[in-house]
């Protein structure tokens, strides 16, 4: 049933926009959960094999280099998400589905951080085919102490 839901969502996207999506990115990294991952992989061949799917893999050295900026809790979160992303990365590569190499930007969003220092560190670590996670939004909808800082950081980089 899960792959039918993914197929329905992908088909609805095509109906609305006239083409299949270029990428798939589940909220809160939910698409990396093993049974959902399997369902998504079964839905893709009937739609568009070259759809890009994001993973949360990162190198331990990158995570450790950001520890002074993100703290121990942020480091633990990044390691757990990186482990899940590494498993998912292997599955995506096995099925020849395009994905990112590493994903920077995973830290505890509920703890006040020096967002500018963190984001500059992620930009310095990023290489080709890496992604950097940002979570800005309209200022009146932001939750967590760092969302507003991320918004202003990105706005300044125009």
C-alpha cells in the first residue's frame, strides 16, 4: 500500500505540473525509514528512474569538525542521521538512483547556536554534490531560536 501512496503523490505532481518531480525529499528525513524507503523505490521505476533522492549521510570527520559550533547534542543528532543516511545512500547507489554525497547542516535546532559560524563552517566543508540543510521561513512562522538567524544569514548572501 505504501508504494501506491508514493505513486499517487508522484502522479498527482505530474498532473499538476506536467512533468515528474526532479527530486524527492521527505519531511524530517522520513523517506529514509527502511519500509518507506522500499515503498518509494518500488514507486519510482513506474514513473521516472532518474529522480534525485536526498540522504543525510555525512563523514564523521565533518561532523567532528562542526562539534565546537553545534555542541555535543548537535553532534549526536548528526551522527545518528548520518548513520541512517549512509545505509540509505548504499541502497540508492545499488539501485542507481541519483543522490547527494554528503549533507551538511544537521544540528539541534532547539538550542541557541551561533548560526553564522555554523553555516560558514558547513560552506567551508561542502564539496561537489553535497547538500546543506537550511530551515528558514517567513519570520512570523519560525520556530526554534535559530530559524530567524538562518533566514537573515541566507538573506545577506544574496
